[in-house]
């Protein structure tokens, strides 16, 4: 059965933000142009996910494109800021980023081993934890300096979100890219257990 064309809209939006992300590498010396491209990429990132969840247009391909888009955006934005403003990270920022990378890669490998695919869980905590960082970078650009301590706090929050993702992957029986939280998963498991008990009682 052919997939309706509308289902591709989130994927198109995800792909569209990649050129805006790459453009950031060339707009570092033009703060307002940088912020415009940055804002467009951010809006497209929010919009593609909301449309996919609202109309149930989620696909495995879409999840992969979204992950690629997130990575390209993050790398290009940070690279542009470092090149333009000569940002100087404190040692603890590198340690925090190393921990975050290790947890993130570990989750991806764990997903591959357990569910046979390289992917991430788009939980509410993971999605919300990156919002402060999204607003921190343009603030640093406008100020002309890197705010190391606020960045550390934000990275720690993202690490905690990724650790919840690890917890979800450990408990999860079947892969669901949009599992909201560990609490939501436990609630679903409890409901499923109650339904099984009710069916058994009816059959008896």
C-alpha cells in the first residue's frame, strides 16, 4: 500500500533544516543573519516532530533523518560560534560533553543490540532538556562570550535525560521511538497486565 504524500511532510521539514544548519558555518560574522538561520532551523525542528506526532506520521526513516538533522545542527552551530567568537571551554565542560557523548553512543549501541537498529528514544525529558541549550547559544553570540557554568548545568540536565532513556531501553520490551517517559512506560505495562487479568477472568 502506497504511503500518503502528506506523511512525508515531517521528513521534508527535517531535510530542509539541514541547509539552514550548514549556513550557520558561513554566518558567524553576521550575528543577525546567524540568528535568523538559527531560528528557522529551530522552528523546523519543532514543527516536524509536532506534525509527525499530531497526525501519526512517524516513520523509522523520519526518526533517522531527525537524528541526522539534530547532529548537523548542533555541530554546525557550535563550530560556527567557536570559529567566530573564539569560545574557550573550561575543562569541566569537556568532561561533561565526554560523559554525554558516552551515554548517547551507549544508548544507540544498546538499541542496536537489543532491538536491531541504531536509534534513539524521543522522550519528553530528552526533547525538553535541549531547549535551554538552544537559547543559550544565541545569547552567547550576542554577548560575545561563552557562559561556561550555565552550559555545564544544561549539559548535566541532558545527561540525566539520556540516563532516563537508558532506563527506558532497559525496561522496554518492544522498541517505541516516541515513548514519553519511564513513568508512562510503567503505566502502559500496568494497564496491559490489568487487561490480561480481566481477559483471563472472563475466559474462566
